[in-house]
């Protein structure tokens, strides 16, 4: 599914605590993720969103982190151990043409794809695989960076999502991102 793979050195920048000044993951995720949920972080890199997700679901939930690069997942596990949330996190290596989540059919409460979809060759397959993993009423929060992804391309992604069966529940965009909260009926 990959079109472009984020270099490992950028993963370090993405995980920087300074990024929280522009995009606070706790603030972004808190309205959507609750204790005990099973959530999916697609394109997790080194865990900028994964670690706050783990704190929100607590030991009663599970965060499944997916990335194309084992080095990113290895760094995420080290960060999770340091933060004391490693037992809540599961990592999975995605394949070029699959998220590797077929076994999760209808088990996920919330999926997050933050600044990821534009890097995928087959967005329709990506969205369909995510849709299948979500429970009924499950949500996909996806966001794309403004300036890097045009509004027209973002809207094309939304149209694909609706074609698959999602409906747009909310559009919580920020100054830096176009975002949509999609829901599975």
C-alpha cells in the first residue's frame, strides 16, 4: 500500500516533544478514545499518537500500531517501555499491499491515520481494510497536512471513504491539517 516511505530520521522529528506545541495528541484524541477501547494507529512511526492512545485506553484496552518499517516499530516499543505503556501496545509490520489486519475484522473501536493516507498507492484498499476492522459505529479519524495535500485531494479521499460505506461524522480540521471523523454505520 505504500507509495512513499517516511525516512527513519524523520520519524525522530515526528516523535519530538516540540511537535506537541503544534499538534497535541492528547487533545486531538481525548474526545474519541476512552478507557478499555481497542484502537488502531495506522502509520504509527515512533508513536507520537500511540503513546497517548495507550494512556487513554489504559491497561484495560489495546493499541495496535502499524507501520511499514520495523525500525519505526522497534523505536516505538522502546519509547512505550520507557513510558510504562508497553503492555498496552501491540505492533504489526504492514506489507506493501496490506495493513496486515484481516484478523481484526469488526474488533476496532477507533482507527487513526494521521498524515498517512497521501502516502498510500491504493487508498481505496487501505480504507476498505480499515472499514472491515472497525466495529459497527467504529470511527476513523484521518488527517492530512495542509500544503502537502490539496483540499481537492483530501475531498477525493473522503469520496472514496463514502463509496466504501463510511459517513462523515465531523470535520475537526486545524490550521495545519484537513481532518475528518468518519464513522462505520
